[in-house]
C-alpha cells in the first residue's frame, strides 16, 4: 500500500477495467461516475460504521463520521478516476477496486492521520500500514481497499456480486487480487471467492487485520 504512486494512461485504464458481468434480482452492478462519488462514499460510511478496525481508528461517532469519508477517498478514491468503482442498485452496496499499478493516495492518508489521530494512534496505525504493505504482492494485481454493504441490505448476495464483478476478469487476465479483511467475520466470504489468508496484523490495542491473496483460477 505504501508504494510510490504511478500514473496510468486513460487508454490503459479503460482496457483493464473488467466488463459488466450480469444482474441481481433487485440490483445491478454499475460503474460509478464522478457524480456518484458522494453516494458511494455515504454507503461505505454506513457499511463500516461497526467495522472493528475502522472504529478502533475512530471510536468516537463524531470523529468517525467526520474523518472516515476522507479516509475512504484517500484509500480507494482513485477507483473513481479509473472507472473501477462499482455499486449496486441505489447504492445498497459499493466496492472501490484499484487496478494494477494504481495505489492509494499515500500523501492524503498521511495528512489525514496527522490531523485526525492522537500521537499514539498515529504510531500504531503507521506500523499497521507498514505491515500491510509488506504483504502486498510484487507482481501486478487488483487491490480491493474497500467493499461494503448498507447494513439494512446485507445477506442479499451484494458483496459476492461486487467481488465476482472483478474476479472473473482477474481470472480471464491471469492476474491476482489482494485485500485486507478488517473484520474476522468477513474472512469466510472472501475464502469462498478464492482468497487465502496470508497472516494477521495486530498492533497495540488494534483488532486484527487479515491480508488475503487470491491467485487467478
């Protein structure tokens, strides 16, 4: 995650983005446009409001609501530029995928942590992010920094649809996919989609974060 940023040409982005794979009974996987960004981020705020790792980072409700949107944009916001941010229906669920060669906005993350976290929290979080970076594959891969479902719409298959939407393309292109599970409860879902646990990251009082890798099938 903490790698140097790379510029990607518009032609490459359009060719690397996977095609639409299908529909759900009451929702369709759609590519988010620039004007959808606010709605997508709002859905992710709801989805992560009880997430162990993110609420450890911002335990106070006011702090979470204030800073998590900026965190989501810095971590996965480049997906909107790449055409690889996806949502279902009226944004009941959303995923921000970063294609090979595209990293989170490290500078924006550092600025956010400096202004929003106490010193000890920053130290622990920097250590977590350093360890997360050590697990990232060296070869080109798709990275999933954020995926979430509005709590009132969970258990409808939306998360699986958002995963399949990109993973099918990964298999066709022979490219790996990588993510960090911020909740132990989400690990079985990812395992069902072919991800394997690489290890566990835990620093200070933080809950465990689980790096997971999926080789192309």
